């Protein structure tokens, strides 16, 4: 997979094209533990393939929370908020997506609230995410 931004980073994705997520809420706790080039973490949903999805991520290196849509590998920013984020601190990211309405929250507060109809027909579900540290 080619990088979807200016850095040399790539993103690992777990994607099931047969699962169904049309409208709903996604939540995850995340903590940036280290990184010089990137410390961002977040969620990808409504994926239609490795280069077509919605993504929300918090990044302590840039002190921001962003909501982007990616189509054919090209990222387009839908909304962004400048926030004082810190490395080593846990944050709770929440995505509410119903129809074309997307709300992105961090630690119980909604920071981004937009309408976007890029992937109205996409469907993805997630369950039982497991991450093992080695």
C-alpha cells in the first residue's frame, strides 16, 4: 500500500468487506507512546478498500484532532480542531456517524461536527479489537 500523505509512513488496517456498519458509534481509547515523525492514532471506518475510507485521528505532535475522507488514496480534510494533546496520556475518541452527519469527540466533548456524503453506501462493522504489545 502506498502512503496516503507526505511522510513515508504506511497504515495497517483490519478490514472486513462483508461486515455491515451504516450508522452508529465507534469509540476507542488511545495513547501516543512515542514517535518523532508521527504519534497520531485514531479510527478508520466506512472503508471500501485500502484507499477509500473516513479517518479521525488525534496527534500530539501536531496538537490537533482531524477528520478526513480518503478517496482513491487522496486525503481531503473535512474538519480540524487545535487541541493541546500530550504524549503518554490516554484519550477517548468517539465517532458518531448517521447518514451524512459525522461528530468526532475526544474525552466526552464534541470537537468536530460536519456533514459529508462521500461514502453513504459504505458498510463496515468492527468487533472485538485486540492489540498485543510485544
